[in-house]
């Protein structure tokens, strides 16, 4: 294509050369597809977004719902007009021969004259030839640009602009091919060795390194670029990489620095909000998202993020409003549909959730989250055929070799097996089977621990049986008036269990389920105190304490089949011998779990006391120094320097709480374990966990057995005599029993609401009803776990319960277990619209 010397770059010569180049290209590519094209956006934004989100285009992604608009992305490279040529063979696609040569030449000439490309030279002819290659890049002809740059470099091996341009072209070809990445990095590194003081080269190299997972090298390059020439864009890019690395505090500093250099950056403001969000600082996140919307009123991702922040705060109405605003701007915005659908599911609005998941899948058929949630919603509503069909589609999306399986892929086989089991038992009386006994031990163990479905010799549940039909929708009006009243009372009781704490979204389906559980517990306890037997797990017998909790377990399981609510002592012996941990991260790295923020100070105070005890026994000489250091500790992070006082605690320490026995005075049981570890840069792990071993479980069971025996005896006396002292004693026994249940944490999920519904139901059986709501920020399970004893817990709980005498109307309610005897009838009542209860309440008022 070229003679030994460069062809002249004047109008005629350059035009003739370009015609020859294009003609040969057309002939050689007649039977081949053109080079894959990518938008001329920054590679950091383009490739990292594709790699992490699985879709093309957009800026660098920084988490599940932190996409950016391409219109807001500024590249360190040039902005060229993109080719509208569709390589799929569209009739609107011009052949290479028919490209407007004059237009390309005029673009190149303008670039050359204005020197609007990197490392322009003092030679006009050279600049125009360089400009032609850069225009070829701008038109998506990367191979042609590389060929042109290579020819120039044969004559002038250290022509920096050509080296740089060739590196850009290799990067634009796509980093999915490692050869392109290696060549791009090689060329850019050559440029840096020749011209070490140009920040754009370091930035460009960072944009190649980051999607390859070489984040630390990319950060180093961006830091060097900032040192050479700070800019709002560079700080924003570096902040994005820190964000991806989960270093949210440092990312926040960079986004803040970027905004100080350029205030009008809605994307930087969005990311600043996300750094707050991921550290659990939800109110600060909300303010940042609102500020982003002031700068860009049609910013879909800011509305979406604001909706998610409100969802985490438990504000369903505000979350819905902002998700809806995002969808008004773009009704096909998949992530908003997905997030809104998930919120609706966890609010108990399954019909509405399904609409969002179906729309999501119309737009993105292989979206695993929407497909899984669609299957889950159908199963929860009793539509097993459609549910299992959707679940099977998720199972077919096998991860590629070396690719990490999605959470949905890991969970879906458990859900499908559980769905088959539930379908087979739709019309079997709930009193005649037991999930904890029926499901294989290894299946339960793997499901509860969220392990990959690798279970030896597992025999699948039978497929769906055609004679068992799906659950049909039941109108509220089709129920008898007394059953309607039962449903409405249950809705009201269930709402009393709602936590007013960030992270707990009101769920009307759970409210109804646990309200009905409360009423069934009340009725069962009353029958037991009257010496009547109950039918449980295929046997008729006097009710034991586990039977009482099993009523609530049953309702919690059915309300949300996604979560394995299983008794841990029914797990395989091998699992129990190793210990089954219920683990909660309070702080992980820089991420604060806002649900438990109210208890940080209480736990911190306990830790400080235990540290003094430890050093008093093991380091008496250094006790004064430790005491003085502890006086300066006001937050968990301040404990890290204290670790250095003893070699055994240098890398972290654990502290165990103790639970005093009522049965054996002076004896104590292991409560929960607090763990604190830290690294050199101040990231910490602050967590609590309960370890369910066989020995620990037996000790707690003995305590609960003794309390339940006393409770039953007192309850039988209470039936005959409504003495105030007897009522008070029964209340304390109920709260004490549940205190040990909370500290034991005997279930894989749902212990908190299950135990509270038992408290409410048992108290109602004693003639007392809870009229007070759980205070804002309080969690009943953590109140029990952090209380020094059962008496202290009873006192705290009664302070907000505001117990009053039960209404006589409860006696006229129909039997819950007889009204809803099967899984089918339970699902029907959970599906029934609850708005009628609200209307009835308004009429009464």
C-alpha cells in the first residue's frame, strides 16, 4: 500500500492513497465480517462495565445499581463521530468502498490543522497522516488504523503519536482478546518510557488495566496522572476504582475532590451517594442522590438509587415513587424493573412484583435475577407449574469455565426441590407431615449454608403430579364473615411485629402470616392449659414448647419459600458436631450494618469490660495503661490499637457473652461470640455469631423444658383463677422462655419474628394483649441477646409492650388450624387482598 517513502499528504496524493487503501480493504474483507466495533468511549467505562454487568456500553460500573450514562462520560481519548454501519449486513450499511473519502480527509485535515490528537508533531504532512489513522479509529476501522500506524512506525520507530494511536486501536478492538490487551499495554508503556510526563497516557493505561482485574496497577497509574495534572475526571475515575475495590471511604474522598474541582457532575454526585449507601449511611446517601437530581433532572440512575436507599430505610412509598419516576423516564430500564420487583416481593405484593419481573424478562430474557424471582413469586402464590418452569430456565444458565456462579444459580435447585415437595403436599393436612423430618439431612444442611448443590447420592423429589392442581385465587368476599374478621385481626397483629429500623421493609404477607400464627398459638396454648391435646407431626399429644414454636415456623416458611426456616438440631449429626453458626456482620471493612447500629455502644461497653478482665488476669502490670487507653475508646474502630497491648490479640480477639441459668443458680451458658479483627489500613470485621453445637443445644433445651413445665402448670391455674399475681407470673415465664430461645437461635432463619409471634400468642392465652409497638431502632432478638439475664429482658420488653386485658371478641374467632388445615388453604389466605380490612377499619372509625 505504500512506497518506500511516505506518499504526499496533500489533497490529491492523500485522496489517491486513501482510495487504494479502501479498495484493497474491501476486496480482502468481502468474505469476512468487519472488525467488531465498540463506542469510542473511555475503555475504563466500556470494558469494565461489560465485564462486570455483562452488557455493552456505558461507563464504569461500580456495583449492582451504579451504572452511568454514556452521555456523561468523557474520555481521555478523542471524541469522534461513530460509524452507523451495522455489521450484521443491513441494507443501510454502506460498503467500505463507498465511504466518503472527502469527508474522512476533511476530518483528518481539520484534526491535523488544529493538532487535536495526542502527540502531534511539527511536521504538517506527518500530522495529516497521523490524523487519517485517528479518524479510522473513530470510524471503528481499528485494524486499518493499526496497519497505518505500523507503516509509519517502520519509517520512524519512535513516532510517539503513532505508538500511542496503535495502543489505543488495540484497546478499542476489545479486551476480551488478551492479545489485544497485551499489545495495548505494551504500546502505552513504550509511550510512557518516551514521554513520562503526560497524564493522559497513564490514564489510558489504567483504563486497559482495570477491566483485566489489575486494579492496584490501574490505581497507581491514575495517581501518577493526578500528580502530573489533577482534574475532576481523573479523581472521578480513581474514585470509581476505589469504589469497585470496596474502599468506600477513599472513594468518597476522590469523588468529593472531583466535585470541588467541578461542582456540576451528576455522576460524581451519584457515586458520592453510593459511597454513603454502601457504608450504611442511608440518610447521607439520600441527600447526595437528591443533589444529583438537582444537577440532572432526568437522571434515571439517581432516581433508581434514591428508590433503593428509601427501600433500605423501610420507606416503601418513597421508594415506589422514585422507582416510578425512573420508569417514567425509561419504561424499559431493566435494573429499575428488577429492583422495584424485588422490593414489591419483599413487601408482600407478589402480583405486582410478577409484572415487573415479566417485563424485565421481555427486555432481557437471560436476566437470572428476574427469572429466579419470577419462579419464586409463582411458587409463593401456589402457581407451581409456572414457577418450576422459570426455575428450570435459571438452572440451564450454567456458568462458563472459570466464571463465578450467580447467587440465583446457587439457590435455584434448592428452591426447585422444595417447590416439588410443597406441591406434592398441597392437600395433605399440615398436621400430618414435618419438613424437618421429610427433607434429607444433607439437603437441609447445604441449603441452610447456601452451599453449591453437590450432594452425594441425592434422590430428587418427584416431579409435579398432574392431578394436583395449582392454587386458585380466593376473593376476600368468598370467606365467611367470621373468617374475614379473623384475617383482618391477623393483619393488625402482624403489623405490631414490624421493626422501625433501617433495613426492615414492611411485608404485608409476613404480617398476615405471623398474625395468624399468633392467633393459632393463642388457641393452641388455651387448649393445652385446659388439658386438651393437639395434633402435630402426625401425632396427637399434649403440646410441648417446640410444638408451640412450630406453629409459627409453619406460617413463616409458607409466607416466603425462598428462605430455609429449619431447626438446626434436626441437621445431620456431622453438621452439629462441627457447629452450625448463625453469623451477623455488624461492620465488614467499611460497610456498617445499619440494622444493628443501636446496639454498637452496648456491645462496645461489654467488650471494654471483658478486655479489663482479661488484662487483669493475664497482664496485671499493663492494666493501668490498658484502662487509660480504653477511656479514649468511643467507637468500635478505636479498639484496634488496644489489640497491640498483647501479642495474643494483635490480629484480633473474640469475646463471649454469658447467659445465666434460672434452673441452676450460678450456672452460665455460652451466649454469642463477638469477633473483632483489623488490618493495617483500618478496615475491620466486627461480627457476632451463635454456634449451635449439640452440647450447647441440650443445655438450652433443659432450661426451656423447665420453664415450659412451669408455664403449663401456672397456665392451668390461671384458667381457674384470674389472680393478678398469677397473670404476672405467667407473663414473666413466657418472656423468660423466649429469652433463652433468642439466645439459643435454634433456627436457620426467622427466629426473631417467630419468637415474637409466640410471645404475643402465649400472652393472649393468658388474657393479656400487647398494645404497644416495638420502639424505633429496637430489635427484640438483640434486646434478649444483650440483656444480662431473663429478668432484665422481661423488664425491657414489658416497658414497651403496654399490656392490656384481651378483648372478649377474640373468643368468637374461628379456629385457625381448622379454617386453614392445608398448605393450599394457607397460600389462598396469604394471597387474598388485604385492602378490604383497611376499608372495614375506616368504616368503624
